[in-house]
């Protein structure tokens, strides 16, 4: 009686885990399509396997033709899907170790073992080769019951050999996952031959595939975050490419001209230029907020070079109430560059003023870049131009690194005000 209750509890818990895992597979949006496809099929088959086992326990010994029919179907599902589960796992392993599909005979061998298993289970329905249902609707093992485990065990052993031979094609985490997935069911099959009545295979199947799914999910999550970080670094590089070329060429041209007329100014300009490049290079190597003062110095290096080009046509005003906060790198300088290049220099006179202001509010800091240039319709949709792309990059970095935001207020002929908002919850950090 206690054994029956234990088996019922195990099978019921296994069925619930199977259903919850199936929902999780469907709900997770970051799973690779191949992994989602594999686990969805696996959990569906596992549902029939565990469901057959549970139904068989509930129907055994129940009188009537309906109970007998249900018991036959339940046992059929349990025995049939034990082989199908092993085969699906083998095919998934093959998809990882043999993506070019060169191991044709291995695939044929696994398919042949599955076919043999299906034939044995089907034949047993009429001959009692593996098991039988007696007149009292009770399940009875046959002498040849070990044949029911032969094909699934063969598939698992073949998968183990495949894992050993092609382990270098898998990551360390994948090797650990498959070792656990393969060895636990094999051990359960061996014990099942000697411990009649305790459904070790059911427990092993559910535990092994659930553990494997958790490991793979954790591995994919780590991989996703690594890819996201790499994508962000590439985005920074793209942003630098968008910002640098015309400015670099013009700055070098200005320095070249100063070398002839004003060598002292040329020397000063080279220093500003070197500082500007150094900050850009360091920006690619970090993903942390930096002190506002560091970003301001970088912006001042940029403006010093622009002042050499445009002289009194460009006026810079600083109104800094606070500097003791942090923000993502390459956020202030691109806004100032937009103000100069796309604002002031686009006016008829090419003259104008850029003001940089900071304010401390109750729950956030504000950094504003104000110009009296040509302005634009800030309510219109982004056109995909270089300036709009730069603004979107800044928004993304502010939100991801500092939880901040960017607000743009502009109108044609009225200039532009770009305001960075940084929550006070973000601590100041130094590079």
C-alpha cells in the first residue's frame, strides 16, 4: 500500500512538472528555435509516458471492459514512449555533434533500434511477449520483459559513445548536461530489472530531462547576456565611426594649417586631439558610468578643436551647478557635436552659441545642451539620418547603463535643447 502511494505521488508530481516545463518552454522568448523545438517535443512525449504510467496505476484492478481498454492503452503509451524519449535525446545530441549530417549510419542505427522497440511493444499487445493484463485487470511482467529495455538502453549507450567520441564539439556545460541526462536513466533501467514495483525509470526520465533543461536554459541565458554585451560594444564602435570621420579629417587639416602659421597653437591642438582620441578608445573598453567631469573634459577637448576651426563664430557657455554625478560615456560629447554640426553650422551665418548646463533636482540630475541653431521638428518620426541614429544610441546607453533618459525639445528656426536625466540612485563611479 505504501509503495502504491509512493508511486502515485511520484507519477503525479512528474506529470505536473512535465506540464509546467512545457508551459515554460512555450513562454520563454529567448530560447533558440532548435532548443525550443526539441524540448517541446520531448515534454509532449514525456507527458504521454508519465501519463500512461499514472493512468495504469489508477486503472489496475478496476473491473469492466472500459477499465481494461484504458489499462491496455496506458501500458502501451508507457512502454512505447520510453523508447521514443531515448531516440529524441539521441537526435538532439546528433544535431549538436554532427550538424553536417555525416554520421548517416549512426542515425540509421538509432532509427533501427527505435523501430525494433515499436515492433516489440506492438507484438506484445497480442502475445504477452513483454507483459500482459490478466483477467483481474492486473499488470504482469513476462519473462522477456528485459527486452522492453533493450532498445532504449541501446540508444542511450549509443548516445553515450557518441558523446565520448565527439565531446570536443560540445561546450563543457553541454558535456555535463548530457552525461547527467544519459547516465541517470541508464542506472534506473539497470535497477528496474531487480526492483519490481518501484517506478525508477519514470523518476529518472523526468529528473534527467528537467535538469538538462535547467542547465541549457542557464547556459543560453549566460550566452544571451554575453551576446548583448558584445552587441553593445559593437554599437559603441558604430557610434564612434558615425561621429569621428568628418571631425577627425577636419581637425587634422586644421592642425596642419596651424603648423605653418601658429606652431604654438598647433602643439596645443595636437594635445587636445590626443586627449579626445584617448577618451574614445577608453570608452570602448568600459561599460560603466563615468564621472560627469570626465565626460566634460572629453567634450571640452572636442570644442577646443572646433574653436580652432571656427573661431569667434562658435561661442561656448558653461553653466554648471553640479558635477558630482555619473553618466554613461559618450553621451554629452555627441550631443554637443550635434549642436555644432547639425544646429549652428547649418544656419545661414554659421554662427551661434552652445550652452552646457547642469542642474541637481530632488531625485535626479539634469545635463542640458542648448543651441540657437536651425532646429528641427522633434515631433516628427526619426528619418534614419546620422544625427537621429546618434540620439537613439545615446538613449539606449542611458537607459541600459544608468537607467536614465534623453529629452529633445526643438523647432525649426528656434534651436534645440537636449536634456539628459540621470536618476540619483546611480552611484558615481570612476574609470
